[in-house]
C-alpha cells in the first residue's frame, strides 16, 4: 500500500506542475486578438494552443499523472489512492503563488489545509488497518505452526 501512496504523492507534484504550465500558457494565449469569424478564430486559437511549449509540457504532466495514478491503483485501494490526489491542492497553491505570482490569500490556505487534514486522517486509518492485517497474518501463521 505504501508504494501506492508514494506513487500518488509523486503524481500530485507532477499534476500541480502541469496545472501551473497550462494556466500560464492559457493566460499567454488569452492576449491573442483574432478578428476573423467565430470558427476561424476557434481554429486559429486551437492551433496556437497546441504549438505552445508550456501547453505541451502541461499536457504531458497530466498524462504522466494519469499513468502514475493507474500504477498506484494497481497497488492500492481506490479509497486510499484517490484522496491522496488532494495533496495536489497544496502544490498547486504553491505554483500559483510562486510561479504564476497569484494572490493566494489566507482563506485559500486554510481551505487547502483542511482538505489535507482529511487526507491525513484517512492515511492514519489506513496505517492502523495495515498493522491489524499484519498482526492477523502473524497470528494465523503462529496458529498453523502450533497445530
């Protein structure tokens, strides 16, 4: 289970970096003024998006996150693996503050840490369950040896 947890923690860092790059690329592209018809503007804008290196790296980060999440799900329970993705809120807030220079106010930080507190409660419960499972295995093997 711990392999899954560490894999998801890595995945949350990667997705947060990807979110920062995607946000920056889209803000850069929002400055483009396109005077054509609606559909010609849509296609010009999409062309500019897919040629933007920040957009490409951000998309690759999202793909990497998805791949790591699949690996983590093969090693751990959905009810543990998926909530760990909430750690991306911290990393994304840090990206917003330091990379994008956004104003991340006090209440945003409080909300982020409330969510993370919930994840820690979940992880503590998982650790207790794993200790109990290991103890049961030891007790069963001791019982079988003595029989």
